C-alpha cells in the first residue's frame, strides 16, 4: 500500500511541477504565471511532507513533517489567493492597502509556523502519534479561511461577471480549486486534528493530481494561461526521448544477446554501445520531427502558415477589380486556412446596389447588416470573437450567436470605427471544434485592412462602370437644363441692360439741368448768396457730379456689351485735371475728418487720353479713398513722371481689402464685405469701369492693399503710347 501511495505522490508531483514549470517558462515576466508556478511547488511540498508524515515511524520525524505540512499549506493558500487576484494579468487586482495587510499577515503566520509552530508538542500512544495544537493554530485557521474563502469568492464573482471563453476558464479554475482547497483541509487537517480520523490523509496527492489534470485540460481546451504551443513542443520532445530510449534499449539488449560472451564482454559491449550511439545520433532529429508533426496534429489540427495565408490574399487583392470575384476568391482562401464552418461577406447597400451576401454559403437574411450597423459602432475594434464579448455587448453577442457567427470582422478603416464601413466578414465556428486564437484575431485584423482597400477600389470601379452607363443620359439632361437656364439668363441680362441704358438716358437730361442751375447759382447769376448757402450748394453740386459719373458708368457698361464703348483721346493736362477733382472733393474730405493732400508737379507733359473717362477714373479712386478711410485718416494723391512712364496713385490708410477678396475686386457689381458695411449704397461699377478705361488706353492698373492698414489705387501709362498723336481706339 505504501508503494502505491509513493507512485501516486510521484505522479502528482511530476504533473504539478511540469504544469508549473511550463507556465513559468511560457511567460516568466508575468505575475500570474509566476504565482501559479509557486502554487504548484507549494502543492508538491505539502504532499511530500504529508507522505513522510505517514511513512515514517519515528515520532520526532513525524512531528517535523506535520509542522512542514502546515507551513506549505500557508504558502499554498497565500499563492492561491494572490494568483486568483492577479489572473490573467500582471497586477494583483486589489487595493494597495489590502495587498500590504494580507502580505504582512501571511508573512507573520508563516514566521509563527516556522517558530515556535502551530503545534507545541506531540503525544505518543501505542497506536498513534498525535501533535498537540498550540494557541497559534488560530492564526493558521484564520489565514486559511481568509485565503481560501477570499480566493474562491473572487473566482465566483469573476465567473458570474464574465462571458464566453473567460467564463469557461474561471469555471475550471473554480472547480479545480474547490476540489483541492476544500477537500484537502477537511481530510488532512479537520478530520485528523479535531476528530482524530487519519484514514483520508493519503488522499492528499490524489487531490493535487486531480487539480493538475483539470488545469492541464483547461490549458489545452480553453487556452488557460495560453501555452498550448509549449505543451505541444514539450510533448513532442518527451515522446522523442522516450522512443529513442526504448529503441536504444532494445538494440543494446539484442546486440548483447547475439554477440557477447564471457570472454569478450568489455570489447564487444563498447562496440555495441558505439553502434547504438551512432544510430541514435543519425535518427534522433528525424524522429523528433515526426513527433513534432504528430503533436501538432493533435494540438493544432487547424494550423496554417500566416505568411502563406497573407501572400495568397494579397495575390487576390492585386488581381481582382470586380467586387464579386474579389470577395468570392478571398472567402475561399480564408475558409481553406482557418477551416471555418462558413465564410460570408455582408456588404452594405450602395447608391446602385442593395445589401449583398457574398461567399459560400449565403445563409444570412439581408436585414442582418442593418442590425449589425446599429450594434457594432460601440465595439471600437475590428475583430469581434463571439465567445470573448463582454456583458455590455450582450445584445450583439445574442445576435451573432443566433446566426451561428463565431467571428465578426468589421470592414472599416482605422479611424472609422463609429461609422458602418463597407460591411462585414462573418466566420462560423472552426470545423475542428477549436476556438479562434489570438493569432487568428491578429491575422484577421491585418487582413481586414487589405480587404477594405481592395473592396473600396472594387466598389469605386463598380460605381464608375454603372455611372458610365447612364452618364450620357445625365449629361444630355444636364446640358438641356443648362441651355434653358442660359437662355433665361441671357434674356434677363438683355432686359437689365436695356433698362439700365434707358434709365441712364432718362436721368441724364434732368441731372444736367440740375447741375447747370446749381453752377449758375454758385457763380452769382441769380444774385448774391450767403456763405452757408454756398456751402450747401457746393455739396449739392458735388453730389450731382457724382451722380453724373454714376450714370456715365451705367451707360459705359451698356456700351461695353454692345461694342459701342469708344475711347476718344484728346490732349490732356493730367496735372490740372487731378487738381480740379481734388478741389471738388477737399471739402467732402474735410467734413469727414480726413486730410487730402496733392502736390501738383510744377511741370508735366500734355498727354493724349480720353479726358472725360480718365477724369471719371481719378474721381472714382479718390471718392473710394474718402469713403473707406475712417475719421482722422490721410489720403495722398500723387502724379509722377518717371521718364518712361507717368504714374498716378491715391494712397490711403483706411480699411484695406481682405486677401481672399482682392482677385474679385475689379469685376462688375462686386464689392468686398467690409466695403458693403462702410458704404451700403455702392454699386460695384466704379473699379470695374476704371479698369476697362485704363486697359482700353493701354495702361496698367496699380493696386496694393493690406487689410486694416490701407490701400493704393492708380494707373500707369508708357509715355510712348500716350503721345498727342495717339489715335482713338475701340474696346
């Protein structure tokens, strides 16, 4: 019976140590893996001490073993509580204060267990040895209740608040822990110490073996601690070693039986071992490769080469421009590699097509994409594995599970999570029954990026193709509408020009009379007038002159359209023309709080220009400067003869012209926004006509402006072009 107990102990110890070592080697930096490794070591220490307490016949040895049992139980309980509090991350999910208090309490209990101990003495009878509990046993019991109760309580809480794969992991952890940490204290401590029942003490290694088996099963089936690949490699290695050891033993035994005799034992034995060693050297690697493949088939029946998988899809992406062909081919490659039950693309409706289901088989209702569009924007991830969805995604999980979708891949761009994207890729459960792994999820995320680009290109190509079919009809319809609109606009424009021309002619005659009578009164033909009357009449005369210019602009606009706009150059003393306009506007400038200056050149050549029209240009430039310069500003009028050119400029420090409006400034009826606010009654014709007059006489506009700092308007003529012999021109 003792031999059987020893074999069970060895089997359980090897199983626990192997699992703990594999966990540690998988990720020795992760706290969860470290704590699980320490937990398995403490389990082995506990069961080993337990065995020696039963196998020994020496009272002092038994007493020492019992004390070691409780020390290992303290370690075991501590590592268990910290392990379940950290799983599956790298931090203990407790408040720092709680961690410090629990760790200090555990260290204190462990120290008391080492000395003076939870048992103060032992009693030897004819049939048994009974340890005598010390008062410190209460600390041990309290620590055990806190650790086991708190740990299992945390597992229960996380089990009830998790879904899918995570729930299955916590279920197996909870079951394994309950078997070990509830039954073991009962049979190894409560029954022997309280009731002196020791018959169940040998069961301790069985509990740890059951714990190891459940944990190992969960590791493989539900990826607990995520080291299935390491298990597969270890299994292949141990199988290889075992096979080679068996073969070598058989060979050595055979050779020994056939060729060895008593006289040549040493020489022939050496030769036999040499031959076996050479054979093993040549055969180990092929044998190991064989068992690698065998273990991979068991653990990774649905394995694939990620690079080859991506290469196949990339080839499809670059060789297909039609959406149906692209997605059908992609569906086949994805299905062949992932071995899913189905692989279907759900493409959202476009301007030309309704919802489309592409792939094999097409098993979904066409309304499914709309339902997914309402639920998936909150995911903030491209790849959603149904089993991994948390409680806040219960509605989406129910929808996916109801349609047997194991994985949903959103075909969206990286920054487009809140929108519906172009559609979805739906995958069924794997044919092998295995769950989708982290590698599958990462690879599908990469594939989704390529699919989105390729599908969007295909959709654009599809849209262009379908648009080209109806393009000519749309162009014809649009052209017809445009022609009708253009005819209406032309008719309206002609009507407007006719009205402007008629109104201008009708206004010109009475305005000429008004201006003439005002001039006569100012010159004294109607008798003496007072200073105040003169001032008022001057203002009326200036306003009538401005009205004359406005009417002239309107008539010139009409003449431009009909081709009757004529430049009539005459010898013009430009310096005196400017002086006359300055005199007319000086009082207006003064009334607005502005300083208007003009330094008339002492000598200036007579030039050949259309005096009436150039006077109108000069008037427009100065008039604008007065109206768009705030009180206190300065306006400088300047005329220069540079030798090759003559230049006229009006410079102000007014509001200026915004940069984005400068290129529109000289177009018909256009006014800048700030100008509209300053002078609502403007027409937008002054600068337009000024430009036409200057260009018609082969001149160049001068214009500089800075918003908020002022503007400069003017013109420049080459002297050679405006000699008195210059002929009239027609625009």
